[in-house]
C-alpha cells in the first residue's frame, strides 16, 4: 500500500469552497456550453492543454485529463513551427471540427509583431497555417494571444501589444475573425478600462457579464475586472494579492468544472511551479493555490479547453454491485462499523460479510449523472474528514455533495476511479486497507490505488 500524502483539514477546504447548491451552476453558462454536470454514463469529460516547455520554447506538448487535475501526456513535441518560437499557446475547437492554436512567435527579448496560427484534427498532429502581423502603428511586440468565443458565436483573439515608444508597456486588444476560416481579422480594438501595463488577459463570459483575469506587469499580480461588453469599459475591482495566489504569476486560464465551480490555472514563473485554484462564489474567493501534478515545473503558459467525449466509464444504476480493488484483487469494499474498508472477501466469507460488501448503485444525490452508493441498511457512502463512511441521508445539500462521486476512467480495463463531487481532484482510494478521499498525486500508483472494478454482488 502507498504512503498517503498529507491532506488539508476538512475545515480548511470548506472555508475555501463555499457551499454549492446541489444542481446549480453559480455563474451561468460558458459560451455555447450546457450547464455544468458530471458526464453521462459512457461519456467522459476531457480537458486539453498545449503548453510550451520550461526547457524549450521551440515546441509544445499536448496533455489531456478527465478531471482538470491529473494531466497525462498525449504527445510530446506535438507541434514545432517552421520558424521562430512558440510560446503562450492558446487552444480552442472551432465549429468546423478542427482545433486551432494561436501563439507568441518570439522570445521575450525579441521584437515580435506577429502571432502564429496552427490547426489540428486530433490535437496530436498540427499543421502550420500562417503568421499574422497585428496591424497596430509602430507595433513593437504582440504577445500572449488568447482565444475567446462569444455567446453569439463570434471568434475573437485577445492579444497583448506594445509600441516602440514604450516596448514593455502592454495593452490588451481584441481581434475579431472576419470569416469562418479564421484567415481575416478586424482592426484591433483596445479593451477599455483595463488599460496599459497589463498582459495575458483571459476572458470568460457568464450571463451578460465579461470577466477578465489580467496580469499587472508592475505588481506581477493577476487582477480581476468585469464589463458588459467584450471591449469594455472594464472595471478592475480586485488588485494586489486579492485572491491569495501571490506575485510573479502570469498566463491565467479559467475553466468551469463538472460540479459548477470554476478553476483558474496560472504560471508561477517566479518559483517555477504551475498552479490551480478553485472558486465557488462568483469569483470572489479562491482556494489556496496548489501545484498541478505531473506538469508543474515542466509546462509553461497554457490555456484549457473542455469537451464531453464518448468512451467514458459506464455503470448501470439501481443495481447491486460489489467493488474489487484493481491492484489487490482479493480485496473489496466492505462496511465495518459504518466505515468503508477493504478486507479480503472470498466465497467462504460469511453471509454477513458478503452482504456488507454489496452496495446499491444509484443516481448521484447532488448530480444525477454522478453516482451514490447505498448499503443494505439504506445509508449512503459519503466522505467525512476524508474518510469513507456510511450515514443516513439528512437531506442537506452538503450531505448530497459529500455522497456524490463522478466516474473517471480507471487504471485498467473495467476499472473506475471515483472522484469526489465537491472536492475536485480528490479520489476514493485505499490506504492501509481503509477507504479515504485523497488528493491525486498524479502517479500511476495512485491511479491504481484509486481504481475499483464493479463486479457481480457478493450478497
């Protein structure tokens, strides 16, 4: 069995993650997206990032994840432009079915008036399209282009630009695609209200409000602004270390999670780590920044896209099942004094032991696309102080979320990993033959410890 890494107290996390109504999305919808929810049976959530490397800004890797935390390499050196560099790559999927990159074409020392574009049908193999000169008089640098698709379907690029009279003072501009082929662009329009000396501006829209996360180049903090129009005027309402992320942070990217919360990723270039942080109260407060497993220290400045794809775990509901450990095949989930443990269960086990290893799989109490598990006495599996236990449903939204798990692909064929609904990135896993909810370590061994195979019920 593996050694469990330290986890924060439940009280600490609850302070950081305000209560989320069981089926609500606090901030509405992402443009063109349905309300956030766990993926339906047989489908999976897929997050894709295309970062350049801390050791090499001449190429990008492609990583994917089903939980926005544990990113796995899809392809290394997936795209190398025919000339120049590739930094700050932003990715989105267009209505033509292709994935598109836009990116900075030079290093930070170089004059760079162009941004690059590339296209892929599968996220692994990319084709260079063209370099585009941003038409701003006396342009010195065009950096960190970010895709933004508005709710009317228009495709935009938000790019940070400086002029020769002050080459290190950047202002965000909007370029709007003038055709569906993304080969022609409108004249640049500065985002009013954000102003100069801001870079890496990333925008999401909820309802009729545009939310901008932008780096102040003087203070090196990520600031927050809102507007009722894409081009502004924006009001910057959060400055300094307002979110507790620290200074020397850049490249923010914001995505909505399956449980309706929002996650920001950013490059901690000052200390060499890559971080994420979550919000459940309309972007007002955020969890403590956490280094992203696997890619932290390797990846630099990326954006994230989220899709629902076929081929995810499939498990029938309203049926009884037993759950076998993927890497300890003689051990199964079993209730023992209201706690969930992982003892050996065999054909010679008593009827009571077999019954205690049998559970009814039902629709998630907080999200019907998720899953909840009920024992023979009618109690539900939930986490409490990061321990798996069975309690009577008290009807609260907190209990519903504690007792809901999202099915993620397991470490082997037929195995499923169970992610906590209200603690994204935390999984039900065994430790010392107990079942706990722990933060993913991003390792193969953790994936095995958190993988379980649904089998015919013992009881």
